[in-house]
């Protein structure tokens, strides 16, 4: 697999990871199902998955390049912003669409 395929696979993994917390009512996907999980749990799980997907990206970089490049704080802020944008579909589902569908 070439570099572009690895990059596309990583973007797909990050997109799925950004949306996972919003589609599960279980705490970190292993606990019992909560009838109403608090927003803090959703955002906490989302942030942990952000860190995990960053670690996966660093692993991809090390596997492809042989080392990790040093990055400034700007790189991590842009990564956090991209992960936030990736999470919009799941966030809208959990807090806008799911409650509306549950009422009908």
C-alpha cells in the first residue's frame, strides 16, 4: 500500500473514531447501557479517542517514514479542530436527531 492509501485509511479511522462516542450509550463502550449518559461522558470519550487516533497516526508515520517528525503546538490544535469537524455528524445525531426521532 502506498502513502496515499495509508493517509486515506487514517482519515477514515479518525472520522469513525470521532463519531463513535455519539452512537453508544455505554461508558467507553464496555459499561452497562445508560438510559441517559451525561454530555461530559460523551466529550470525555471523544477526547480519549482523539488521543488514541493521534497515537495511531504517529504509529503510521513511524511505520512509513522510520521516525516521527517534531511538531509545534499549531499542529496539534489543527488536528483537534479537524477531529471536532469530523465529529459533527455524530454530535448532531445524538443531540438533535435522536431526541426528535424518539418523540415521534
